[in-house]
C-alpha cells in the first residue's frame, strides 16, 4: 500500500476520537469517530469504496442486528421493567435487594446484552431506592458491575463476545461452560465488596413492601418473543451458525409480532452497527498497510501461548487497552495476535474474559457503566468516578487474576 504513514496517522486520529470523549470544540462520540476515520481513508485514496465494503465483517453485523431485533421486541413488551419490579417486590432487606440486583442484572445480561439491561433496570431501581429513602449508589454500582460480569457468560452477552464467537467458532455451550466459574466467583466477590464498602447502607435492615408503577406488560408479544429466543438458543446449542440463527429469530418475530415493526425497530441501537462497520474499515486498512504483521511479530517476541506469565500479560494488556479505547476496538485490535498463535480456544476465551471484566475497572470502562451514570444524573444522583472506582478496581483486578489462572489451567 502506498503512503503507509498516512494510514498510521488516520488510524491514530481515529483511536484518539474513540478513546477521548469530550474533546474541546468537538462533539464527537465513538461511532462518529470511526466514521470520520474510515471516510478519510476513502477520500485520500488509501482504500477504495469497494475495499472498504470488503473489510466489513458482515457476519458480525448480521449477528448483532438479528439479536438486537429480538431483544427490541422483548423490550417493547415491557419485560425488563417487570423483572425489575419483581426483584424489588421479593427483596425484604437492603442486603437482599443488593443480591437480587446483582443476580438479575447478571442473568439478564448473559442473554439479552448488558447495555439494554442497564438502560431499562436503572430507572426502576432509582425509583425504589427513593421510595425506601436509602442511598442508591451501591445498587447503581451493582447494576453496572454485575451486568458486565454476567455478560461474560455467553456469546450473546455483549458485542465483543459476539465478535469473538464468530471469529473463533467456539460452541455456545463450551463458551458458557468454561466461563461459568469465573462469572459465579465474580458475582460473589462483587456482592461481598459492595456490601463491605457500603456496609452503612447495605445491611439486614428490613423495609416495607413498595409498589413501583411500570408500563403494562404486553403478554402476547412477550410470550411470542420468549419462544423465539428459546428456539434461537436451541439452534445455537445444536451448532447452527450464529449469524444465521440471529436472522432466523429476527425474521420469525418480525412475522408473528403484532406490533408494527417500525415502532420496535426504533429501539435498536443502530450506532453500534455503525461503530463496528467503521472499525472494520479502519482496521482493514491498518492491516493492509502491514502494521498488524509488525505488531504480531513484536508481541510474539515477548509472549508465548503456554506460560502463565504470558496469559497474565495478554489478559492485563487487553484490560488496559479496553479502558483506553473501549472493549470492542480492543478486541478487534487484539484479534490478529490471538489468531496468529493458533492454539485453539483458550486465548479467544481469555480475550473475551479480559475485555469484558475490564469494563468494571473505571466508570468509563464500558458503555453499560456510562448508561447507569447517565440515568442517575438525569435523576440528580451523582455517581462519581471514585465512588465507582473503589468497587470497580478491586473487582476487576481480582477477577482478571482468577479468570486468567482458570483459563491457563484449562488450556
């Protein structure tokens, strides 16, 4: 490729836009940042429009879109709000409410994408804590951290896992079976740390039952969507390709859902699809210019695929990179390195685990965290960086150590 240094410059500018939000004088978010980068590559003639389309991994885009459509119907039916109301109703004390918040956030995030769970559960928990006149911070932190931890359990839990699932072809049940122990340990550690740090709020103090008003549950639509999701899960388990399953499920619910699709499709986060497409183009040009080959050669001179030190190095490098540029770009950047080792599934699982658990390190470590903080701010609740960090930092470090050791033992 001609002008490789210009490619490098555009790559760096793009990742600056991805890593730094709120650049003075500019209102550029992550999706628009990668669009700017990919457009510059085309306008400067470094790649053609046809090459840009070829760089996009349409299997990943298809998988994401299909899952988003099914989850959008579940969201439209009112499922998540009613789950949140249920967990408040069955909790009899502040400690029980914390545990139910962690458990429900994790389980829902494992199957329905953590960003969606945070978006819909957070307002209900804020209403509940205000009615109970208790500090909402431990419960807000619990939603964010538990949804990140829980999303590590399955290939459908978050966008980076979906990407890894397609690239690695790991079986759905194998992925979940290996990740189950780190996730369960993580939820227990998360609960213990939050309860200890906020022990003045989270204790065995009982509270009176409260009723939270939520939108009416659309039962027929809910049942249809749950059946379609269960059918899709069955197809995942028997080994049908992930993108094909997602589109089969989306097609079925579009056909049998009585709600006009245009209303439901408004709930889809189209910016995530745009984000992925732009990243694929920028990374494709970066790789074509020869920089990925140099990065892989450099990394392989320091890491092997057998030693615990190498596993820990790759794990923490992925975690740090995920907090600099976000987890999805970090995974796409690290993917060629993992693929170059060619040692089966263990490093793919390490990449999924590290990039997902890394989301708990800081308040800006994942989109899920930012959604919780934004929803809290809209209700005049300040979830500060250090309020979150005193939980997120120890949780992340401990889970990365435990998860890396577990995957190294299973290699």
